[in-house]
C-alpha cells in the first residue's frame, strides 16, 4: 500500500461495506461445508481489525476446520499473541523481509526497523503459536544479499523461514522479472553455507518446497511461484473484507457473496454460488505469465485486498 496513495487522509471503505464478524463466520462455515479445512486470516493487516481475537474465537466454533492461522506483519503481535492463543488460534506466520534495519525499512516503505517484529515473534513463540513461520519476499536488488543473516538468526529455533519469489500481484508494485531470484539460486547459496537436503511435502498442494539442514538445525521453505508455478495443485479460495470470493491471487474480479447474503439468500443458495464458482474456475495465471504477449495489462486485484 504505497504511502503516497494510502496516506493519513485516505478514505478507507466505510464499515457498512465490510463483512461483520457474523457474516464472516457464516461464509466460512459454508466454505467448510464445501470442503475447506484450513483458514488463514490475512489482509491488509489483520491485527488492526478491532477485536480480532473475538473473530478467532467465533471461527474456532466451526466444526470440521483443522487449522486456523493468521499472517501478520508482526507490528502489533506482541500485544495480541496471548489473547489470540487463548481465543483458539493455532499458529501465526510473520512477514519479515530482512534483519537489516535499512533494507527492512526500505521494503516496508514506512521506515520501520525489525525490532518490534522480532519482539512479536518472541511473544508468539512464548504464547505457543507454533509452528511459527516467517515469510520473506526475495528481491534481488533489495534483500537478497542479506538473507543468510535471516537464516542464521532463525536456524536452530522453532521458527521456519520461508522465502517467497517476488510476484507480480496487483498493479502497483512495479514488478520486473529482473527482481525475481529463482528459489533454486537461493537454495544453492544457503546450501553452500549450511548444507541442505530436500524434504517430503507435508501434504499435496503445499506451496512451499521444504529443505532441512544436514546438521539437524531445522528447516527452511521456498515458494517458487514464478519459476515453478503450481496452479494445477492450487486449492486456495480467498474471501475479501467486502465479501468477494476470489479463486486466484492474480484475479481481476471476484464473486460478490455479500450482496446476496444481505438480500436474504439462504445457506443452500450461498453454498450453490460458492460451489459453482469453484467448479468452474479456470485460473492458471502463473502458468500463463510467461506467454502473455507484451506483458500483463489486466487490472488485477491488489495484494492488500487479496491477502497473499
Ligand atoms: C499481503 S501480506 C498480508 C498480511 C500481513 N499484512 C503481512 O504483512 O503479513 C501476506 C504475505 O504476502 C507477501 N507478499 C506481499 N507482496 C508480495 C509479492 N509481490 N510477492 C510475493 N509475496 C508478497 C507478504 O510478504 C506477506 O508475507
């Protein structure tokens, strides 16, 4: 969310447009009925939503969900970690692109250093929000050269660092292929310092490829969304704050579930909308990216709306 657009005076969506906790719970229960087993609360930044632990507590009541997690920039995590755990959250993922204050400040665009995020991670570990993952997006000209420090810091801890290839989500991040570091290159670099071996995936469709340190000091993951797209295995459905159901991170639009719900649609009708939208999806943008002539000119949904 570039500061020049979303500055202090920016008018965010009015409350009436965003889903209430009751509406979120109702839709998640319908997604569960359609086969969803895992829920991740993301954003935007989920920890700035008022009473986020209340939302967690209400989602925990939905039978059949076997994982409830949250992705955060970690800024407010220290103050929320214990409450989130008490409410029933299983674990968290924290985004942290570098331990270098200057590089991190440049990448978050707000000039913030990593200290408060690291305190958030400590608090989350102390609260038992584990296994805790740290997400680092890799950009060749920005944090690539500082990533061994991140590995060194979290090796031999409970934290699993996952490196994400920089993606062309939305229209505002000025993406260029030159900034993408293929995961294979990063793995090779880490392997030269701390030898690695590949591990089995935890489950089919797991987005990260896992590697363990040969000296037994834990593991890392890499998410190769650009160099090895995994559209064929993608089972992620996304629900936006304003109630749109989105079937691809690179979508241009989504199915509005909020309006039919507010107009009185029953559970069966909403389930029908969810199921037909999912069964008819044809998204495979990451596989097609390289073949889009002259680059991609579509108006894609921004990352802060689609959540990652
Ligand atoms: C969009 S954020 C939303 C949640 C929360 N505000 C946070 O910072 O973690 C979710 C994840 O997407 C990652 N991300 C953002 N832009 C990305 C990009 N262009 N390519 C790959 N990952 C990206 C972030 O690093 C973060 O781990």
